C-alpha cells in the first residue's frame, strides 16, 4: 500500500540521518563557490545515486559473482534493464548532438591493449577489493571501513597508472567505433536493444536450468525512504541518474577520473610534477583547479553522503573497525588493481561499461567481456583471502 511504501523511519534513525546535513551543506556551498550551478546539480544527482545504490543494494560485483558461482541472474537482469532504458534516451540525444539547446556527447573510446588489460585487471580487483567504482563509494557511505582501505589504494593505483601514462597510452589500439555513427540512432538503438534482450533471456534461461525458476527483480512493496528497493527500482533510478548527468553536464556518468585527479593533486603536494604526465596534457586547468569545481568529484562526494543518509534511515549505519589481515590484504591488492585497471580501461562499471554501452560505443562491450573474465579469475582467488 502507498502508506507502507512511504513509511517514515524511526525517530532515532531520522535524527541520525540529519547529522549528514552539515557535510552536505558544506559540499554544496564549496561546489557553488568553486564550480557553479552545474557542479552543485551534479552533487545533488550524486546524493540521489547514493540513496538508490544503497537501498537497492545495486552492486555489480556481488551480482556478477552470484552468477559465476551459483548461476543466479537477478542482478545481471536488472543491469540489462538499466542499460536498455538508458539507451532509449541516450541514443536519440547523442545522435542529435544536442538536448534542449545544449550540446551533449557520449563516451566513445578506442579498443586496444590498454583497454582489454585494464578491464581484466579491474575485474580481478572488483572481487578482491569488494566493489567497483560505484560499489566502493556507496559501501563506504553505508559504513564499510574495509572499503575505505580499498578506496585509498584505488586512488593510489589510479595515480600510479596516471604517472606511467606515457607508456600505456602508446600501446596499440583500433579506432573508436560508434554504433550510432555507423548505423544511425534508431537502427543502432534497435540493434543494441536486441542484444540486451537476448542477453536477458540467456542469463534467465541459465538460472532456470540450474534452479528451476528465475528470481524476480521486482518486489510487491518498495520502502522508498528506509529501503529496501527492488532491483528493478534501482535499475530505473540509475538510468535516471545517467540521463540527468547527460542533460546537466553534457557527458555521461563517470566516477573514477576523480580518483586520478585526487591522487595527482596529492602527488603534487609531496613534490611530484603531475602536470608533466602525458595523461594531463591538455587538462592542466582541471589539475590546477579546486576539486570542488570538478563535476565528477562533487558527484562522487554526493554519492557517499547519499548512501550514508540511506544507511542511517534504514538503521544500518554501524561501522565495524576490525578487518581480518587477509581481508585487509585483499583490499590493498584489489584497490591497486581497480585503480590501475580503471585508468588503462577508460573507467569502471559506470564510465566504461554502463556509459560506454549507453553511448553506443563498441568499447563498452569489449570492456564488459574482459572485465567479466577478470571477475571469474577474481572470484576463484577470493578463498585465498578467506573472503567467502
């Protein structure tokens, strides 16, 4: 019923969530002063993304692992719905090149050795580190202290890859391929939707062959304020997030470029010269500016705070400081692989996979194939670190 779907959280949980009001106000004030209205809007979209990710438990890492080990496909099917809905909006807009009078563009990148190597390393890092780009941020907001370690080494790995960009940026690659540019918006959309529908039916059939039934991705009632949300609600919410980012910023949603920026700025503070690294050639202004003028950084901060609000409203924000040594080691190794892989592979599950495919770029599909292979390898490495 509607009343239960919008049930208010317990008073203690609501008061706890209000504690996030101060850091949110500080984030929006700094981003307004340093970046302006578009950056503030990106922060607000990030808050909504954090709420959606947490309440729907919409993680790529666990969903892929459940399919690899147990052939449960609900998480994968929800991701395919998310992609299909986003493509329905993205393809016409990117094909036109404008939205409401403002220019928009997609993420269309070359396919080469760096991409496939980075995607594979990132896939291993997902399973050892415990999350992807979005998963790392929303679980930190949910109170995971282990994921703070993963993020720290995620940033370090991104910085190391950025510093060595003169090497891997020269690796061989094929030119970018755009489905929209090759076939046109509507034929390209029909092709991609057909592929997504085929994958949906395939993974559903695999689950039914192993379990006799496919778990639903909907739920009779969704508790909008306190959670949980159904997987399909999370999928639709994240599709909306990416559409809002495109309309607000002019580019699709990305996460991990901010980690390279943060790490490079820290490297500059301790005596390195990141402006001389090839990765930053032509982007010196972004490197010199405040992180609160960077739309991706502000959205990332908003995502963490949004997930924190969601965890508090749900009464589940209870950080645990103790981390077993092997789990800590996996977080360190996984974080490094995530950071290196994200830079070589043009992003994470959001920037490379989600936004790449939604942009009509072939590189998003190639990234998916090699990242999934990395997840298979990482899944079978997890017992070494007692992660299962």
